């Protein structure tokens, strides 16, 4: 539980940092960078979940 809170806090800090890094590089450049970072984290979470779920437990007909 504690590690999940730490990871969420760090990810939020990185996304806010990315939004603030590109103030002059286009109107929404920082937001695109933060959303891209968020997408990478979501993809990483999906890969971890798929790795941890046993193959026999996947699907409704198992």
C-alpha cells in the first residue's frame, strides 16, 4: 500500500514537471508530454498485470 502511494506521488510530480518544462514550446506541448508519460505508465502496469496473472486464470471460461 505504501509503495503504491509513493509511486503515485512520484508520477504526479513527474507529470507536473513535464507540464512546466515546455512553457514556450507550444501551447499544449507539456500536456502532451505528461499524457504520454501517463500512457507509458499505464502500459507498464498492464504488462505487469499480464505477467502476474497465470495463463490458466485468464478468460471467463477457465
